[in-house]
C-alpha cells in the first residue's frame, strides 16, 4: 500500500477542490509513492501524535487539521510546528490533512455532529458556489451512446440522488479538414455533413480533468468539439455547515443538556434563552461566527458552533440561540469518521485511531 492509495480513498470522500482558498490541505510532509505499513488517524498532528505514530509503527498520519498552515521560512525546531515537521521527516512519516475539504463534504464534519445529536432531514447551510459545471459536446449519432456511457462511468451526469442524467439533441454537424488532418469520418479538404447528437451533461467541478480526458479518449473524431461552463446553480451537497431537525421539538434546557451529553462538554456558552421549543438546528464544526447570518436566514431555532466572540452573541438578536460548544469538542468525532470510512474502504490494513487528546483548552 502506498501513501497515494490512502490519499485516493480520502479524496473520494472529500475532494481537495472544495477546500477553502485560505486553507493548506493535501500531503504536507512525505512522498506519495512511499510504501506505508500503517496509518494513524488524528484530529491534529502534534509532537505527541508523531511519537504515537512511531510507537505504533505507523509511517503515515492522516490529520484533520494541517500542521503547516502558513509558510515555514525555517525548520530549526524553535516552534511546535517546526518540531513536528522535523520529527516526521527524521522518522520518514508522511502527514496528510484535508481540513475544510471535509468541512464542505456532505458526509463530513457537520454531518457527523447532526448524527451525534440525532438530527435528520439534513441540508447544507451555506452551499459552496461554482461547484457545478456543464459539458456540451457533439458526437456522431452512431457513437453518441458510447461517449455518453463513458462520461457516466467517470461521474458525469450525477445530480443528488440521480445519475445518468443528460440531455440529447439531434442535428446536422459540418466540418472540413485541412491537408494536415486525418479525419475519422469524411475526406480531408472536403466539407462533410454528419448526423450528430449534441450531448449536454453536468458534473462536479473536481471531476473536470477526468471527464475531459475520458471524452478525448472515447470520442471518434480527431478534433473533439466541446464547451465547459460553470453554472450558478446551487449545489445542495457541497458547502459549510448543515441544517437538521429533531423528530419532535424539545425545550431549551433539554437541548442544552443534550449538547453537553452528546458533545461531551462541561459547559455551553450561549446567547439568551428565548423560551421557545427547539426543532430546526444549524451546526458547523470549528470556528463558525461567519455563518450566523446564514443560520438566521434559514430560520433555525438554534445554531451550534465554536469560537464565538463576545460581540458575536449580540447577533442572535432574539431570533435564535447561539451555542458555542468549543472548537475541539465540535470536531472531536472527525477522526472517528475518517477511521470508520477508511477501514470500510480498506478493511485489511492497519488503520489506528489516535488515543491522544489534542485539545489545547482545559476546564477547571
């Protein structure tokens, strides 16, 4: 098993194309062609996590948070980041992080919070823009089915709960090849008319390279005519945060108790209670103050996130309850999510769930 084999499976769950622009994701340390004999899965990559990897004979760490976030100008061991990188390189340990790519995944961080709280009827809180593309191409009538099915096979035409979605229009195409051409149909130097099918098919942004490559491989023409456009349509399965519903409304104190119990927190920082029942809830793992207005527009009864500042709580404005459960606590189940996913994908490989608690915040 190579490092790249592990990466391929992770990026099926959370393609890096959907990570936020500010983020630093992917393989941060190591060689993707390196053989790996074990993978340690953690929320963070700290020195004690690298020590754990060494002790448990793992030469790859899959970490939610990237240890290298901004540029490193020196690696002298002066900071904890530099010491982690030094130790990983010295012990030939690869480090991979996906961070906001998993935040934006349908089966990612927020989805897991919903599951822990028992929320159903899920939807994305802030759909990511420009994630849907459309391919228009033209194929000879006799070859259209082959081209269409090849594109379906690599993921084109999948929309929510449906796949093999396309629109097909028959028409008459024309072309003339010059002296350097080698036309599959027709004679170079002569204008040729061919019954063609115009194929329209949408696809997820991260698949563009694979889809265009497949099109060029299976299409019979020497020169393939196609157009790719980015759509403004809202993608309902990629984006930050998630909205879910309790089967039955619960009162506010029951809700606070549920948060403390399910999310294993000693205390919840929250805005004023409103004396109303809680049923529709928005959640977003990690720092989520940027999504307060989106939660208000969605008409939720409560918004669960972390890292809210003093003035953020004023933004509730009596419309919803803002609940801060802590950064680590909101993301604590992420390593379990990754562990469960990877062990299902590669059941006979040594994936180990880190036993280290990397929460830097303590309560007394």
